C-alpha cells in the first residue's frame, strides 16, 4: 500500500525538500508526483512515465524514439506492414481505431 497517495501535492513537495528525511521516502514522494502528472507509457512491458505522445497515446521518450525509427524504416520500405510491431501494440488505444493496425480487435 502506498502511504503517499493520499498526500496533497504541497505535502509531497515538503517531503521531497526535507533533507532530514530518509532518501528512499523522498524518492517515493517524487515518483508519486510524477505518477499524478504523467500517465505510464502504453507500450506493453514499459512502465516508464509517459512525457510524450504518439498518435495521441502516452509514450515515454525511449519508446517514442523507437516508434519514430520504426515509422521511418516503414516509409523507407525497410519494414513490411506486418513487421511494424510497436505501432500494432498501441493501436487499440488510438481514438480512431485503425482496423488495419489492430492485430486482435
Ligand atoms: Zn515506453
């Protein structure tokens, strides 16, 4: 159970800035603040905070770069449509639901 999730944002900041407190508790307070501000990355298996989006879907910096590489490879015809695995993995979250991108609708 997370004892920090009922704290206000101001209380979390006080914990983070209180140097007399244990380092681990201050880190956990910082993580709680980030969890409130950013959702987690929607790429399966990635739990990083999503500070970016790809086709309106929250993704982390690393996954966004990987998605960009995948897209560029696809448009450069280095990848076949069925090999765009990363974009398929987030297709179910897309508001317009590209049926050709949804592997298991
Ligand atoms: Zn990610």
